C-alpha cells in the first residue's frame, strides 16, 4: 500500500513579503560622490545620514557590478550620532565627521536637534 501525503495549497502566508516601495535606485542618490561609492565597494562605508529620506528599505543600487540593498531607514537627529556612526560613514570619529560636513556644506553648523535620516545598506 503506497503512502500519500497531501500537500496543502499555498496560502498568503507562504508568499514572500515585498515592500511596495522596493526599487532600483541610482547609487548617486545615496552616495553623493565617487569617493563614497568607492568606500562602499571597499566595505568602509555601510551607511549614510542625509537631511531627508532618499530610499526605502529594500531598495537596491549597483556600484561597478556589486549590488547593495538598503536594509534600514531611520529618522534620527544629529545628536543621536556616535563615533560608530561616523566610522560607518568613512570618518575616523564624530569630530572628523563634523569637519567633513563643515567642508562639504557652506554655512553648516552642527545642531544636535537637526533631523536627519539614516540609510544603512549591505552588499548582497
């Protein structure tokens, strides 16, 4: 006597959950210069804070054939930033990060209450 197992039909719970916002974005959208894009390729930059949201979790971008996925998008303030955040953006520490921002942006003044958006990404 052969034994048969019934396989139930797939349910909505079996389907992968996909964000309606997943998209392929231009790497320059998040990483504004060639140096940062190269640092991402080298694994030295794994996140960036921007003044507004430029990507959604699940979005992907390619740099020289390597694909990266945005894995976290979080609202923060400049005052939330740590040395670890600065290192993840390619700076030595938070003081160095502040110096980079001052050079990159005219009339920039660090204000702990300034709202920013963290975009963290991983190489796939």
